[in-house]
């Protein structure tokens, strides 16, 4: 504050804390400030009692535009950070079972999680905006919710891309039973002669296409039983197609630096699930 106005003094007096015995044992600062009920108000008012449930958050990856190659690594880091934040919040949910009052989860878990997601989503917008049109409004994907007795363990994509929980029945399950295999159009055979100066870069991107398919197939296995009717399309095939479009564009560009640039490789981006 002091850089732009009168510097406040004496805030250090607010640093000491104290342990209150017989109240909401283990309750955090947020619990004490934001709830008017202690743990002894009964199970009806407990914010995190019995089964803790699962925190689910809107999908982000499927809502992003094409990611410039120069921004891909930073975007990937922040997408991974979003997953880490959800995992940490779910762990805190488990660790604090029985603590707090009626608003404990909102104030001590969901609220801080939303703040972290806003900051991370802003970084994603900024990193893309350095090399392309900056996406706006990703902050709308920041709020998360507590799902009690629903699709336990549901991933970020599950919550956002399906209007149905796991309890809607096997008929609506998007990834139930045997996961199947994702297959994608061949790329190498559709390329023109590759200039020697572009060969290494093209080879790296062809290998990346294989890695992307392998990761999508692993995600298919890891999410068996999760999501609703559109889960696989929205949470696996859609993001995979976006990644392939970016990689295919890099292949076109690398060839185009030394020869006629191939066009239309994006037609090879969509993949499908083979059951």
C-alpha cells in the first residue's frame, strides 16, 4: 500500500494467534470468521461431516482455442496445475472431515480453490494472448462444487462436459465397461517430400502425434466408469483433436520454410473411438 499511498503501520500486532479449546477443534481462520456455528451445533450444521464427497470443477482444456506452439508448454503447465489444485482441495476435504460449521467447505476449501483457479486461468489467457488472440472469460470456469454421493472421483472434465452423474445409469455412461481404443488417421503417408532442413522438426512432431494418441488411450483407461453420454467426445476426443491440429500446423509450417507448404493436414486431426 505504501508504494501508492500512506503506508499503514502496526499490522504486526495482528500476527499472534491463539488456540481455543472446546470450540471448533482444528478449525481454520476461515472457519472461525465465516461461520457462526461451532462443531457442536450438530450434524445438520456441519460443513464437512461424514462422507466428504468430491470436488468437481468445469473443464478447461476443451474450452481453449487453438494453442500457439510458443504457448503450448506454459499452457500445459497451468492445465496440470489446475488438476493439482483440485487434488489438493479433495485431500483437504478428506483431512478436515468433521471440522467447521455450515459454511466451512465454501469458505475454507471451495473459495480458496476458486481464487487459485482464477489466477491460473488468467495465466493461460495471457500465455495464449502473447502469440494469438487472447481468450476472454475463462474465469467463468473457476467456481467448483461439492458433489455428495455422485460420480466419486470424477475429473475436472467430467463435471463440466456432462449433464449427468454416474448414477444416471449405464445407458448414459460415456466411458463404461471396456474402454476401447482411440484411432487416428495416419499422417506420415500424407506428407509431401520433406526437405532435409525440416526432417528433424517433422519427425519430432510425428512422434508427438503418437504420444498424444497414447496419452488419450491411457486417459480412456483411467476414466472408465466416469462421465455421462458425451464424456469421451468432450473430455478425450475433443482435446486430442485440438492438440493434433496444433501439431499438424507445426508440421505444415516446418515444411513450408524450405518447400511448398502443405495445406489441409488439419483434416487428419479428428480421431474416433473403436469399441
